[in-house]
């Protein structure tokens, strides 16, 4: 079987909801990142087989195969194809996995793999009436997740909002509000330390945002907008929970964000041919399902499965990048995986609570950050994992090259 490698990657800054990136269409945002990473790479645009992109919403401007449209907008040749994948919050990582599998199977040597979401621009949707003159019409905000729930599924598994699943994890595993706030404060602090040290400099590509009105000048967005560097435990403790007596607050959960990421994933042969040293090898990947009501625990069986598949243990992992959908959910996963929540391997440069969680982009961002962390610290293995709505987890293992 061929080996698959991450050669390079870039991401946009992640914007706040209705923030600096809200005027930018998702396909334009992703195109800017693809163009930048292909230009920076040592590979010609004609060398790419396919553009594989994760996108979760696909209900508005991101519809009808955003991967293909963004590739064309980025200036890739028309011969370079595109496919959009959707595994909800893990879509960006699923794109990396799909590109890697194609390489391992000999179905291409070079891919763009990534993800995008502009949640600020997610539309409202409503169903057509089932009968003439129907008046029973519900309107859904697609930025908030589930819409048009199937009553048969709901009758068996429930139809839970994401924060409700996080609350359920907290109740089941005894995760406290204080522990969640402490974890959130730590995420913000680690991000500030990493940014100050320049860790994110080579990961970000600036995005030019056109003026909102004809006479307005354009604006360059070159840093993440979601982090709150002045956050501390006292401030987090003062926030009102989403439900009375609950755990989840706006401060210990990820945000509603805008962003894109794109990685160059290729075979060993094409790297050798071009004399390019990769960042990391994709060792293995695994998905797993859990009860939808505790969807946040999906990383537990997925991580256990991928470690077993790679004949490795958690002790072998030098970096652990787990998506911070909710602090409560991450703490639940760490408890079940028998990892201390203060373990220095966990999200060493901060996580989604600080950086943000543009759904389709987050998995690709995590893979890129993990690969770069392996290189900077000169350690060997990284585990990358995310929980997924409706009860799933996805995990991959990366090995440093060089």
C-alpha cells in the first residue's frame, strides 16, 4: 500500500459570528486559501488530482459542490476535479482521510484536502408545504445545526441540541462547571502563549475582505478574531449557563465561526520526484459511533480503534489534538481515555474554545496544527480527533517526517 503524507497547509484566520469574515462567501474564502497553499507549495497546479473539501451546512452559497467551485475560483486547471464531503464537525478531517485513502490505493498522487464554513452566512430555510395551501411552516437557522428532524429517529434516539449533549456528558460523568471553566481558561491562555511565540504565523494566510459599500476600502484580516486573551477563570465563572444550573456557557464552548483550511496531501513518490520533504505521514484513521445523546464522547472509541489499528498506545502519542466543541465534552473524553486534563500533550497551542469552530474547517485545521506541532517540537506521533453530531467520532494518527 502506498503511503500518504501532509506536505503543507494553510488556513484563514477564524472569524467571529457576524465578524470580519462575514462579508466573504464560503467558496471565495476557501478559494483564497487553496490559491495560497498551492502557490506556496513546490507542486504545480496541474499536478493535483482532486480537491476534497469538508463542508457541513451546504444550504446556501456553499451548495452544489463547493470543492469544485472553490478549485476553479482558486485558478486550478479545469482538469483538477473536486468533491465535497460531509461528516458534520469532522468534515475537514474526513477530507484529509479520503485524500489519503485515494493515495494509499494508487488513485492519485496529489490532492488538496481541507474544509470551509462561513456560519455567519448560513441561511434560514423552510420546507415546502406538503399540500396545497399548507400553513404549517417551520423556519430553521442552518447555522445552529439540525433541521427537519425525522420523527422516527427522534422517537428512538431523541433530537438533541449540541449543548444538550454536552450537558448530558457532564451529568453522566460528573464533570463540573468549575472544571469546564478551568479548561476553557487554559485553552485561551495556551492560544495566547502560542500566538506570542509566533506559532501561528506560518499557518495563517491573510484574507482580503471587500468593503461593504462601494466607496469603502478593503480590509485585510490576518489574525484569529475569536480568541479572548483577557479571559480568566473569574470572568468565565460569572457567565450565565445556557440552562438553569447547567454547565455549558458561551465561555466554555466553541463559537459560531467562519474559516477555511487547505492541506496539500500527496504520495511519497511525488515528494521524492520534486525533492519536497513532507511534514507528517498519515498513519491510520478510524471512525466510530456512539449514542447521539452523548455525541461528544465519539473521540473515545474512535481513538481506541485507531490506536489499535496502528498497533500503538496512547502513551506513544506526543501530541493530542482534540476538538474543543465543549469543555465538558473534552473533559468527558479525557476521563474515559484515562488522560489527565492538565496533560501538556492536549491542544498545546489552544483549541476551538479559543480559536473557534467553523464546522467544516476545524478537522483540517487540527490536522495542520498537529503536523506543525510535531515538526516544531521534533516528536513522533500525534492523535487528531473530533466528536461529530448525531453520535460519531473520527480520529487519525500522524507521524512526523524528517
